[in-house]
């Protein structure tokens, strides 16, 4: 298994541009998450999905959109990039189970700079 | 989820045990303690978790006090590759989407040669 993969690894955007961050997992996990991490800070949840066709907002959803058409893929869309969205973005997934047995698997991250 | 308090940074000599403390004085009975670490901007990596009893796996040991208000992560023989930010997280189950993790700033562990 490749686990959780993310593309691209790095990207520079101009203000107002749009892009999609890709996330794919091959572990048949039903729960998937998008986090962002600003320099020196912990991770903050943007959006999550409990299964194909179901998504919900996390702590910091403004400026982002997601979709979940398949179990494997959970892309994150930035429509009008702003400097405040400069961050490292992590995708994660888990297999739904009893709390205490669910560990999140993280991708390697996408480093985004908006100028 | 209960709030956690961790020291900002710690040093440990290579080959010695690293003991990372975490306070979670408002933890409730059904909340688990999880530990993750993040090595140099990579994605966080799961280490260990526990509820009441002490736990051990191939990576670390988790010691939880009897009143569950604090815990300690122990890396028995720290190596340079253990240099990372370590996050202590307290989580409870609250329905769909509840498998969220709330990351604080963690403890930056530096293993010194």
C-alpha cells in the first residue's frame, strides 16, 4: 500500500488564482481529513468526510471547498487564493472503528505559498 | 476535548530515555490520550494511545497517572531520528466526524549526540 499520497508537493500561486490539492488513499479508509499547518503552529482541521458523497466543515473552512466522489480521493479546492492561505496542507485518513483503535494516517503534505 | 499542556521544548542525550510530560487535568472518564509526532514538516505519525492503563509498543511507553490528570511518553533509548515535535492529544467520541484530532503546539524534542 502507498498509504496517503498528496500532490503537488510544492506550489506557488498568485493572489486570486485557484488550484486543487489532490489526496488519495489506498487503504479503503472511509474517513478523510484536510488540515493546514501554519509555521510554528499545530494542525487545524479544514474539512472532513465520513464517506463518499458526505463532507462537513472543520475549524477553518473559509476559502476552501471539498468533494468526495470516491472512497479513495478527497481533493481540496482553493477558489481565490489569498496570502493568508500560505501554509502546509496535510491530508489524513482512518478506518472507522471504536474510539481508541482509530489512528490517523497522514500524507506527506503540500507546501503552498500565495504571493 | 480536554485541553493539554506540554513544555515547549526539551533536550535529551542520545541513548538515554526521553520522558515527555503532558498535563490534561480536565480529562473525563471516556477520553483517550493519544501521542503523535512530526519530524521536520512531514505528516504527523501516530505513536501510542491509552485510556487508563500504561501502554507499551515498539516505539514507546505511555504512563498515565492514576487520577488520569497527566501522562508521560517515554522513548526508552532516544536516537537522533527521534528529534521531532511531539503532540499529546486528548480525544473523546462524539458521533460522526468525531475522529478529529486537535493539535496544540506540542513539545519540540531535540536529541543531542
